[in-house]
C-alpha cells in the first residue's frame, strides 16, 4: 500500500495483500495457484529468484502466490515488516519454538496457554532438553521475577482460553528485553482488529488462522509476524521442516478475512451484551469477559485492546449435570471444539481444551466443572440471548 495516510483495519482486511498478486488474467480476486512448481525459461532468472534477488516462486513448499497474498494481508493487519504462514496454528507455534530454542535454553510462559501449546511445554520441549517455567497467568510479579532470572523466550497468550485472563504485554515485553529474551504472543483470541502485540513491544505475534481470521471454520492455517530478520529465520525452519499452508486453504482464509473487521466488531458488541445479560441470570455463577468492569484485568485490557473480543466463559449452578442438560437445548450454537467462526460455538473445557487435565489441574487455573466456553457468532444478539434464556430454563426445570 503506497498511500500516505495509514488505511484503517477494515480497509486493510479487504485490500491488504490482494492487489499485488491479482494480476493473473486480470482477475480482481487472488487466484488459487495449485502448481507446486514454477518454471523458468533461463537459468539466470531462475537463479536470481532462488537467491531472492528477484521476486518470484520456485516450489510451493517454500512460497506460493496464493499463500503469499494471505501472508501479506495478515502482515499489514499486524503492522509487521514480515510474515510467514503454516499449515495450522500449532505448526506456527512449534516451528517458532524449533527456530529459536536449543537444548539448555529456558522458556517462561503462563499456565493458561492453549491446550496444544501447553502440551509442547509439558511434553515435547522438556524432551528436547528445554526448561519450561509456567507461571500463574495473572501474577505479573511472578512472571517478571522468572524472566529476570534469565530466559531465551517469553511466551504469552492474551486473552487466554477459556477463562479470558489478560496479561500486560508491554510490561512483560519490557522485562524480557532486559534479559535479551524474545517475546512471542499468541494473538488468536484478540485478532489484529482488537490488539497488535508488536506495537506493545512483542517481537513475534502468532495466530491460528483457523479461528477468527478465516472465520468460517472451513480452513486450517497459522501465521507468524515480526521483523524481516526474525521471520526469515522462522521461514527457513518451516521451508525445510515442511509444514506449509495449502493454496486452497490460503484462498479460503483470504476470502474469510475480507469480512474480518465487520465480524469482529459485531462479535465484540454481542459478547459484551451477552456477558452483561448472563451476569444477572439466577443460574449463572460467574462470567469471564475482559470487557466487564468486574473482570480482574479489565484495566489492562482497556489499555492494550481496542475491543474485548467474541470469547467469553461462564459457569452455571449444578456443574456437569447442568451443562449436560442445557447445552444440547441451544438452537443457535454448535457444540464443538472450535471457536471464532460466524456461528456461535459452545463447549465445556472439560471435553475441549482441558480434556486431559485432572480435576485439581482444572481447579488451579480457575475452571469449575460447570464452566462453558462461549464463542459468540454474528447471529442477531437478541436471538442469541433468547436462545440462552430458553436453554438455561431447563436447568431449573429439566424436561
Ligand atoms: C486453536 C488455537 C491454536 C492452535 O491452532 P490450530 O490452527 O488448531 O493448530 C493456538 N492457539 C490458540 C489460542 C488457539 O485457539
């Protein structure tokens, strides 16, 4: 984009990455280039592209025009210098770890990270001789103290899954900078519409594009954004290790992202309305939503987020039995493990993100048996509330 005034997120989500790549056959939309290889008529041009002296593509495991358009759009939305993409969000995370972590290194992170990420921390990184220190998510002093002891990487996720806890990115990135550690932030829940971790001092921002970015639950993808220097290293690791994004999924994600800012704006508004409505409901015991003034980190959320997101969680009286009673009665919600799409999706952490945890482990991160994760869709909010009302009524009067 060559304009002098920085375009708004809604404009970038539509035009970002598109124009440069859409010249094939004068199409106005980015074409899906299925070709795994790109042929050359002369060795000099081929060599120049291979040496990255000239723009172009050689082999789709490395780069591909459709995939590049996706990377460029996310890059612009995050205000980053560079981006590289992956087959899914977990690949973005594991490749970033693989790029920067060596045996003997130390990582500081939080107890509440995404289930898959937590598995990397507790199962796979220790196997590779990497020391992982997981702090209480809300305890900034503990995180700062552990970072100050020295580490290679500080890894954050905010808001977290499913209790939507918030950590102060700027404060902790400053602490990491003192010990020369990289700050990596998983921005999946917030999306670049609501939060830009790079502006808050993070070095690398990661996203599962399978969630809000794509928004239609029909394509897997992941992305990492940051400086040219850091992303070049991650790209090199990924190009050799091979977890590349498919052009078909890149196309679906590009198409979904055109409505990203519209969807997220609606989800921000609806989630806030629903969170407030749930607060006053007699069978609801607690509501977690960073937009509520009662949220323990509301003040931090207000300074680092432009919107509070579509994710919330709430607990109901009666625990697991109550959930088994009311969730299947919801008419406008899928009971499923995903989140961030146009449809509302609900699931108890007991069977989704925290299925492998013991009761005690769940209790330490604040997940009661009766907790429900609610990913607000873009349906009419009054319809969603009426749906919750009729379903919750079954808890008092099981049919
Ligand atoms: C889903 C998710 C991931 C993993 O992404 P996949 O695309 O499923 O691999 C990582 N972090 C967060 C916060 C997620 O919600």
